[in-house]
C-alpha cells in the first residue's frame, strides 16, 4: 500500500515524465519546422537547371547587312552554388534590318576557329580547308554539317543570344 509520500512522488514523477515528453515533442516539431525550409534553401540551387540568360552582343547598329562580324563577349553561368564568368565569341551576320544569324565560332568538323574571307565572301577554316557560305552551308572540305547557331533576339536596339547552340 502506497503512503501519501509515495503517491506524491509518483504523481510528481508522472508530471515530470509528461513535461519531459511534451518538451521532446515540441523540440522535435520546432526542429523539423526549422530544418525543412533551411535544407530546402541549401539544396534548391543544386536542383535547379543552370541559368541560361540572354547574353548581350551590343547595339544592332554595329552590324552591317551582309558583312559578318566576329563579336567577343562575357557571360555568367550559374550552376548550383557556382557562378562562372566566361568569355566567348560568335559570328554575327545581319541579313536585314531586323533579321540576324549568329554562328558558333567553332568549325563543325573538329572545332577549329574559322574566319571570314571578304575576298572569297565565305567562311574559311584553316585547319582542314572547310568552307562555308555566309548562311553557314558547307561548300567544301570535311565539315559534316552547316555552322552551328545561337538563338538570337533583338530588344531595345540590342542583339542578344542564348548560350544554346543549335546544330547546323
Ligand atoms: S576543323 Fe575546320 S575543317 Fe577541320
């Protein structure tokens, strides 16, 4: 038979156990509530696809119709936590007041940088004699396909491209 003192102890102990369990549940709940958004914030950049923003190539006024111009540019690439600064170039051909074609500067044979020959009115690759017309079509040599292109658009008098190369 329990004495009054033992009954008090067991009531006190039960209260302590209840408070302890309640505190543990609350701590677990609060910890979980804080952990989920924190982990989401930390992990989410690595789950997103890399940014592919528009890259400005400058004013459209610098490009003459029918006269290819090579343009060097910088672009930033976000990939997860890392932001890379890259330099690249492109060949721009203005076809009309509002229509542009922007070529990747790597030859479609083995990737050599090609150039524009104003004399021949053709793009010429020095590595293996690849020749392309002003619209990127293969005219001679070993390149297996036309020049690759960047998507482009004109906004507020400036030419922009996306760093997505479309196979020729
Ligand atoms: S890399 Fe241009 S022709 Fe071979």
